[in-house]
């Protein structure tokens, strides 16, 4: 009996030892995957943070929030401007004095949109610094004084300092300028050298070397063997971060899709983007409550022949909140009118709220704040129109929630997001008494999984989620770099000509396996011969991209030009007006909320 008992105990001990050893090996292999996932997640977050920095740079500068603007720079950051090479405090002093007139904000009658668009972002091998190329378009001057354009290239460097991404080196090289009354634009200098080559565009994040994983994936790996609870806790955090990246992309796609539907007055599709109890408030027109009311507020769908209703969506900043909602701020540049009639330039700021229902993001509340409305023939020095009031034909459900005046009066639509570097609320001009919108809060991390099988499943799901987010940024790089390449080709053909081939407003859908993607982008082009008549060109790109041995590449490109016209008020002076049915450019995707099939859906 004793010997039998000893034999059983010995066998049990051996079995336990075997299971423990096998379990330790399994956990060690899982830890290696978790380390790699964490390193990759940090790098994808870095690209998102860099884009957020640059877009905040545009929003702060446009509103004269000079303290917030300067605080985007690192401790040793430098801005290379036409006035010289300035450190953070020099930048603060320069813009406060020269643009702000000694105060935060802008004086009435002043206009200063400084819009960042068309990013190509790449990270250094260690993930602690990065570079970005951007187009900048500025609309300068003031009511009753002057109106002018200016634009160029930013080739910037960014650095992760004390765990926070900041601007390290901002280098502006102008490409063009011109008075609004002139017939075109004047090229000013050669564009900046590229920080990337063709192979790097589709690989914004370099492959992670195995020996470096433990060093770059957070705290050094402990000497003790990994434990299930520690891995489960890490995975709970990484899964939440991956979901946040995915949500930011989904909301950006939703907002940009709204812009494309708005262009074509596809009001059924627009209304479908809202939650059933959603609200819409555009300027001072009042509040439309509920999807049916929102649809009614838009009126008849579709463009008339010769009508243009382009709304270019730029500088989108998304903040996902832990309560299941999100917010987005962005810029809408409008070019509207009908051939033979009147053309308008408009600029608006949107501050929208979103809600996730049954796994699908929808508009919860749309609030569009017009900043200026001007006659395109006259420009912003000679014209400034008030924001329209409530429609008499399509009465709103409620009056406007706010009253304000737009350009030439100075007004700030409150920013929903906290400062990307300081984490503080915006530093508004004291005299405006602007209410501070609640800052974002840390996301709630879900409870860790309880079993090894659940951990393996969560790890696999999160790995593919982060790969898809990485593919989104690689695909945007490809689409925007294509635009820069077109510029270079045109410049080499005729140095005296100017072509600014801006590819903006991406809607990117990555396949479930993260091996391919489809990309919709807007062509927002300006140019013309030096000293001659300038032009605007509008079009739609539909690209496809694929992952080819670890590097993303374009696999197909279609460009449909919508219209081309002279630069000043030109879209109502087009010799051959666009025909609406012909130019309903095929979409590669269905309505992101309703699944409605838009006209001419691409296969």
C-alpha cells in the first residue's frame, strides 16, 4: 500500500512538473508575442499622436491661441520661420507680437487659417522620434484691408520627450504666394527635400528587431518567469489601446464620408449617418432633432446641372471617451455655387459628437460653426456675409443653442480636446469668456481574461487589429505621397508652372486580414503658370493598396476630375459645367451606418 501510494504521488509530481514546465514555455512564448504587440502598438499610437500634434498646430494658429501653439514644442524644439530660427519662447513672443498684436486671439476683421494637410509620416527605428511632410495653405489678410494666399511645405521632426510626443524641428519652406486680386499665384522657391523615399512611404514603421523587443516594449522584462495574471493584465491594456486606435479611424472615416455625401447632396445617406435621436445644428439655422427631421432639414437631394457644392474636410482630430462616446473637430473649406450665378468661399469648424451603437459609430450631435462666408469674386478683404438664420422652408425643431457673429467678427468655437503636450484645457482670450469643454479622460481598461485560451484568442484579435491600424497609416502615406510625386513631375516638366497637387480627406478601409486596403481621397489642386491665370482643380481618387512582403504599395489608382476653373471665383465661370450624374464618382464602400449602396459602387 505504501509503495503504491508513493508511486502514485511520484507520478502525480512528475505530471505536475511536466505541466508546469510546458505551461512556462507556453507563457514565455506568449510573452514574446505580447512584447512585440506592445512595441507595435506604441509605434502606431506614435503616428496617430504626430498627426494630432500637427492638426492641433493648425487649429491653434488659426485662432491665435499662441500659448497653446508654442507649448506644442519640445524643450529644445526649434521653429525655422522666415523671421529666423526660434526656440519655444521665441516662437511664443513672435506670434503674440506680430500676429496677435500683443494678445491671445485675433482682432476683429483679421483672418488667419493656417491649415495642415496631406501627411507623410515615418518613425525612426527606435520609435522615439519621427518625421512628417505636410502641405500648408494659409488665407491671410483682413476685412477692408488686404487678402492674400500663402502656402508651402513643412518638413518637420517630432520627438517623444518624457513619454509625450512634441514638435522638435519645424521647417517651413514656402512654395507660393499671391494677392487675392491677382489672377494667379507666384511660385516662391523650390520645395523642401523629401525626408522619405519610395520604399519608406509604405513602411512608416520599420520591422522590430528581436533583440530590441524587451527594451522598446516598455519596462525591462523581469528575471522571474512570466505569470498568467501579469500577461492577462498587459493584454487588457493593449486590447483597450488597440480598440481606441480602431475607433479613431472609424470616426475619421465617418466624418470624411459625410463630407463626400455633402458634396453631392446625398441627403438620404447623410441622414443615415445619425443615431435615431441624433441632432444637427449648422450655424444659426437652429437644431434639427431626430434622423427624420435632419433629413427634412436638407430639402431636395441631388445637385442641379452646373452646381458645385464641394466641402473639403481637413485637420480632423478625434477623441474617444471612456463613456462610449467620442468627439471630433475639423475644418471644412467650402467652394459652392452654380455656373453663371454666384460663387462662395466658406470656412467652418465642426465640433461633433458620436456614439457607438451595436458596434457601429454614428453621429450623436453635429455642430458646425461657420467662420466666414465671402463672395469668391471679391475675396475676404471686400466681402463678409453673416451666418444664415433658420430656414423658413424647413423649420428647425429648436432655436440655435448659441448666438454669435462670424467674420469679420472674431469668434472661437470651443475646442473639445485637451492640449496634446500639457494636457491642459485651451488657453482662450480672457475677454471672450469661452466655456471650457470637458477634457478627455483616460480610457477604462476592461477586466483581464481568466483562462489561457481566452488570452490566446484576445492576443490574436488584438494583433490583427493593430496591424490594420498600421495599414491605415501606411495607405494614407501612399495616397498623399502620390500627390507629392505628381507635383515633382510637373515641376520638372515646366519649372515656371506651379502645381500643388493636394490629396486630402481620406476614407480608408483595410481588409479583415490586413493585407489590402481601399482608399478614397479628394484632389484639392491649385496652380498655374507664374504670372498667368491660376486655376483650381477638383477630383476624386480611388486607390487600392496591398502589403507586399512587409511593405505597402499602391496596386491601382483611378482619378476622376470633377471640374477645373480659373482661380478667382472660377467654379461659376466654367466653360463646360459639370453634369451631376456623370460626376457621381464611384464609392468603394457602402454607407458606414446603414449599409446603403451609393451610386456606382465600385466592385
